[in-house]
């Protein structure tokens, strides 16, 4: 059990002394070193840096040198590559070959303990979502050119899918990549918007149109960004996650070798969709912890704040509001834990099919729960929760960040619809597989 009483809702049940079937000794040891590392190098100044809208460059360097960008990649990790680069274990605790999605979940959860998505996202979004397509689908030559510097943090990258007129509607992006007459290069023209980490990125894994309309015309390329001819970038002012470097990118006859193609032409949509599963689960984990931070802060506040002659915690209406959000929060966390466990048990190809739709739903639900918990916290803090300084400052900031969980990675309504469509598709495919062959009396 925990050595001292903890504020209700402030920790996941497994850290509040309650039994869980998911966590092995390696997971518990990983949680301890993760918490110590994040508290020292990120969480102590997270709110301060987010207010300044930029996390200092030395923080990224510290994470890179400690190998603490690596856990943002999907499990299992690219073990052969990491060992080639001299990375054999993480924080002296977990061997890279033993790292699983429970470890990944703990990493994301601990990083989000500031309640803010921006500081952690400023460090990890690029490698978490920009590198996996190269690892999974890139040619050996492409990997040799880019992975050594990207995996060690010597260079930074980002994922660039969204455009001004195509967000969740990925199949209709318009940025084009046209081959030069000699067939050796692509010329890229178009714009990308709301690209997290873009302003700091040396490279981008970018979705482009190499063929006709629709999903079959899409491909993925690696393109240089900072200082590269034809590329211009500027930061975008957004309502939340302000320190994550949201960027507008313009591409004007940007020339890159054909060898920068990831995988095959026309397969971009498939690559993007499988990459989205990791992104959506990561968002769900972080958003659930942000909801926990908000609700725990509200609980602590109502225990000391008095109104009408007694603490707010003695007001039934206050307890009722807190209870409803607490039930949502713990149900959501249980779903996230279940998801992470399932990811440790299923091959990646099976998980993409069986959990793809559910991943969209768990991401959407995380945003809904965060909205409820942040709103509850703001209402219980009253005027303090609506103030950008003082004891309610964090609650005001978390509430402002809610759309950053509900829109990126696939907007909420699209995710809910996608989830059900994928479940129905799987059901129909399995039903069809059981149908009797025509003219046969056998099942």
C-alpha cells in the first residue's frame, strides 16, 4: 500500500496500493525511474515553460542523451537499430528488447503528470509519429540515411499529414509530389498546417499525392525542412498545447530524391492509418492523465475551500459532481490499461485489425472524459479556475487544452464513426469467412 494517504483520484489504482493483474516487477521499477527523471527534467518547470510557449532546447538534449525519447516509439522497439547505436537499455532499468506497451503506457502517463500536453509533446511528438513509418516501411538505404541521427536525437523530425482543407479527411490531401523528367527526384508543392514540432524539425515524414485522387494516390516521403530550399515555416498561435511548436509549412517546388520515398508509391494511406493507431493510443493515455490531474486538484481544493460556513466537500451537490467525473475517469483508465495489455498480447498486424476501430474510440472517449473532468474542476474552483494566475492557473490551462485532445489525431466525431464502422467491417469479414462455399454441404 501507499506509504501515506493520497488525494482521491490523484493516482491510477495500481499506484494507490490496489492490486492489478497488468504490472510486473519490470513495470513497477520502470515507473519509479520514469517519475524521478520527469520530475527532475520536465515537470518541475512544465507550467513555467508552457507559459513562455517554448521548452528550452537543453531539455530536448537531456532527453536525447538519456535515451528518453526512445520510449515514445511504438512497442516493440526497433531493437536491432538501437543496439547498433549503443542503446541497450532505458534508464538502466529496462532492456530495449523487453520494452512493451505497458512500459509505453507508464512513460506517457508519467510524462503527462503536469496536466499539460505541450511540454511533453514538444519533445516526443516528432519521433513518436515521424520515425515509425521509416522503421516499419522504409528501405534499408533510407533507414541507413536517417535513423541513426533521428533515434539518437541528433536530428529532429515531425509527421506532416494535415492540410488547411484536409484534416481527418486524409484521403483528400492535395500536396503533390511530381517526378522530374529524369525520374530521379520529386518536386513537392502544397501546404501543411497544425504540424506539431514542425518549427524545430530537420526532416518531416510527409503525406503527398503521387497519383490520382483518393487514398490510392497517396504516398509518404521524407523531406528536409529547416533551411531547405523551397520550404518556409512559421509557428501558429493555438489555444492550448502552446509549447508544442504547432507549425504552418509551405512547400514550393521542394526537390528531394526519389530514394526518399517510404515504402511503395500509392501505399501512403495504409501506412498513415497504421501509424495513427499508436498516435491515438498515446493521446488517450496523456488525456486521461490530464483529466486525473484536473480532478485530483479539484478534490484537494474542495477539502480546504469553505462556502456557506463549511468546506465544499460537505456540500452534497459538490460530491455528486465529483463522483460522476471520478467514475468516468477510472472507467477510462481501466480501458486504457486493458488496451495496453492487449497490445502486449497481439502481433502488430492482428492488433491493427482487431483494435484499430477501438483505438479510435478510446481516443475519442479520452477527450470526452477530459472535457468533463476539466469542466468539473473549473466549476469547483469557481473564479480561481477561470484565472490565468494563482491557485487555479493550472485548471484554466488544462480546460483550454481540451480541444487539443478532441481534435488532433482524428477529430472526435470522425473517430466515433470510424470505430463503429471498423467493428462492423470486422464482423462482416469474419461472418463471410464462416459461410459455406456455394454448392457445398460443408461449413
